[in-house]
């Protein structure tokens, strides 16, 4: 495993044009999420704990902010901004390869500061490698199962360590060393993703993992001795100590096309398995909202993964719990007719009809939805909803098999993503700067030839 990962991360990729287009789309999406989180009070609280300790201007500029920070803080800050809204892209199997975007941008900026030319096109090629490593590990292993209880964010740590070591000029031995230490590092438990421990940590845990990956990359390049049997060593290796003797695997040879093209863009915030339910509920809003007081039952037909991950009853103490509760997502979408990050806030949750409506949501596993969800030829994420009223009438039965941001829906990098970027970044950047970036995004050759320093300057905001 370590040898395969080191070989791949050490390569200089020459991706096809469609793969580069897909990588550009994912970069724009990640940056949109960062701008969207930049004014969130909870995110500001977390980031202020580190920014306050690092005044001055020497360092790496952090997109969507006016901060210029040392590499570790910059990687943590940008990673947290990207993940905070739970709005960033996701693989079909869960987890977010874009969790490494912040750390990879920082590694690229360090390389540029060292006198080596770096373009946005270079950045895209490195992001493709990150997506392949992260996505390949998540696809082939269930690290976050109840048996293993390892949080998938450690895949961001591994992907970042290997690719960042390559970016920083490390040879294959340096890349191997960085990867080995990422596997040795203590891997976090996903306990904070489950009641009663759900809280803001799930918005910054991946950033924490990725910036540690960056640190391991820096150590590897400095000549740190590798741990060659980090995974396989008897007794103390990851396989016997944490994976019950079952070694991690990759189901396919790492290549530069599958994961970055197939990740799902979120066009509504919330846990991936519930996004189609949100979309359906929004479609039903016009007919249901005038009759909320008459709702008897809301039947949500869903798949087994949603039943396992986001079927939550009882108190929802914060936004982080609400955006992982299918019943809340559906009730809020029926009431408000849209879902943005605000709709998970305490203010939105205080709507006088929301908790009563949530209590009337009944989740029903649909056998075909579950089969298709696990079928590698289909991999749907289906939800359907119908609403029964007290007079016996039943609403239209509305179904969505794939979320709007699924590449199979035909517009993963077009109008819908442009709308998302504009809505999240517009208030922070202002109309003139937003238009300049949108024009740049529409000219891929011009964007990809741009120096990283110039691009980061365009993403900075005025001090507040």
C-alpha cells in the first residue's frame, strides 16, 4: 500500500482536458464554500483562536479572508472555511476529497515562495492526485464502520501528506516518509459525528487532519526517517492494532480520471444521503406550505444508508446536528421552500411549526432504493416524499434518484455551480470582483496559466 501510494504521489500527471475541467470545477466549488463560511460567526470563533496568535503579514494569504498566516495556520483556516457549511463536494461513499484543497494550496504557495513557478494549472494537477488517493481509499475501505471506528478524515491526512511532499520538491523517498508518518499518526474517532457529541468539530476535523498531513510532508522533505511497516508491522502496525488484521486496500490502480470527475457537488447544504429528499421537499413546498396545520404524516421513502446515518429522533442541539437529521431537513424544506446554511440555525429551528412537523416525518426504507444505492452500476441516492393530510388527501408522490450536483445530471460544472459561487461569494467580494472571477473561470486557458500568487490575490478580501 505505502509503495503504491508513494509511486502515484511522486508522478507528474498529464491529465486529459475533461479531467482538468473536472478539477477546475471542484476547485471553484471549494472556494465557493470558503466564501460562504467567511462570515459565519461559529466559523469565525474557531478561526479566531489561531489567527489572534499570528499577527503580521509574513506568510500565506488565505482566500476569502484578509489573513496572511504561517503555513500550518493557513492550511487549517482555509480547510475549515471550505468544510464549515458541509456544502463541499463528496464521493458516493461519503467523505470529502476537497478537505485537502486548503493544505494543497498552501503547499503550492510554499513552493512558489521558494522561487519555483506555480500556476493554477499545476494546482489542478495536484488536486487530481489528492482526489484519487483520498477517494480510492474511501471507496475500498470502510474505515468509519462501527467495527473500525476510524474517522474518514484521516484519508485527507494521507492524501495531503503524499501529494504535498511531492509539491514541496521531495523525491520518492521523501514522499514515502511523509505517507508513512500519516499512517502512523493517531487517527481520530468519529464519535463527534454521533449524538450526543455532534458539534462544530465535524466542521474543522478534516482541516486539522489535512494540515497535519502538510506537516508530515514538510518533515519528509527535511529528511525524516520513514516508518516502512507503519501499516503492516506485527502487533503495532495499523492493520493488527486498529483494523482487526484486515489490511487496507485499493480496489484499482490509481489513475487520473475516476474520482475527480465523479464526485458529487452539493447544491443544497446537508448530509449527502439527504440531499435528494431536500430537493423533493422543496418541490412540494408550494402545495404543502399553505396546509401545514393539516399535515397528518410525511412519508419519506429512502435507502438503508440514509436510515443508518441520518435517521435521528430526539433533541437537535445545534446546526451540526440538524444538517445530519433527515427528518429536520425535510420539515425545514417543506416550511421554507429552500435550504441554505441559515435554515439549520437556532433561529430557523425555532419556527413554531417545525418541531411538530419533524415529529410527523416517517422514514420508510425502500428496498429498490437500497439495492440501487449499493449497485455499482447505479449508485443512486434516491428519496421520495408524499404528504398525507388530515382530510385523507395525499400529495403528489415526488421522487429524485440522483442529486442535482451528481455528474450524471448533466450540469455539475455549469450554470448551477456558477449560481452557487455567486450566491456564496458575492456578498463577500462585491459585484465587480465577483464578475472578474466569473470571467476568469469562463476562460480555462487563461485561468490555468495564471500564477498562483496572482490567483490568491484575487481571492483575498479587505480587512474587517
